[in-house]
C-alpha cells in the first residue's frame, strides 16, 4: 500500500476513493492515523486477560451516513497538508515505522486498544483486514494502480467469512467477496443467486 501511495500522480489525489465522501487524499490521511494507532497500540502492553481476538475486534455497524464527526474531520486534516507530497511523505514515514514495529512485535504480548485487550498478533491480524479493504478503497477509481497482494486478499476474506459465520461462494474471487461482502459494490443478479441466503445479510459493515 505504501508503494501504491508513493506512485500516485498529482491528479490521483483528487479522485474519489472507495470510501463514500472521501477523496484519495482524505483516505491517505486516514491511513496515517491508522499507522499512528498501530504504533500507539504496540507500545501499550497490559497484563489483563484478552477480551477480543482478530475476529471479535470487529463490530458490525450501520452503513456510514457522513454525519460522524471523525468522517468530517478527515477531509479538513487532509486539506491542511496543502501539497499532496507532504501527505505522501508523512504516510511513508509513519507507515514504514508501523511496519517495522509490527515486524519486531512479540505476537503473544497483550495490548490494549479501544477498551479491548488482545494479543499483538490478533491486533495485527485485524489490521490486515483494515488495510486490505482500504487498499481496495485506494485503487477503486485508479485502474492502473496496483491492488493488494493475493495473500492479504485471501487472509482478509478468511476473516470476513469468520465474521459472517459463513463462506462466500467459491466462484467469487477474493477481491469480489470483500467488495460485495462489505458493501463496496452491489452484487449482480447472478452473484445474488450464488450467495443464496447470505445475500439478505450483506453488507457486513465493520467498525
């Protein structure tokens, strides 16, 4: 994802992202906050017993309405950077630090975040879902940009299926399962038929 952001053109920053109401520049600003959250959480150890894992970390929420104060704050923060190159620099700087911290983390250590306790390994696994979905959001309207690696798409799909409590049709590529399952695109009539009873339960909006 850092590579994809690093390759954005001047025009790309003003294109819409896959997050309703956010431009690409707004999404990258959100990714900076995500990376900071990873850094903060990995240095917030606790001896408390785990209360969540990589699946129960996620809560099913109502689709966004655009009224969330944080949703409105992000575009203002992104605009405050002025030139896109500063967003690009900050994301690469903080994102690479988060990546190094993740690589060094003891997966068994318990960490605290958002009133939950979970192992660092489960926390980082949850972020595989977060960043894979946002990578898809990043390239949603950038046909020449590289999407997420196959292994992260597969891991995110596996997590979504655990959250859903049911598998998506084997005929669905991982990317389509994620886009349809989280409401990022509507299923076709053929896809609805393949989903069967699961069609009535989507989208699974995660928060």
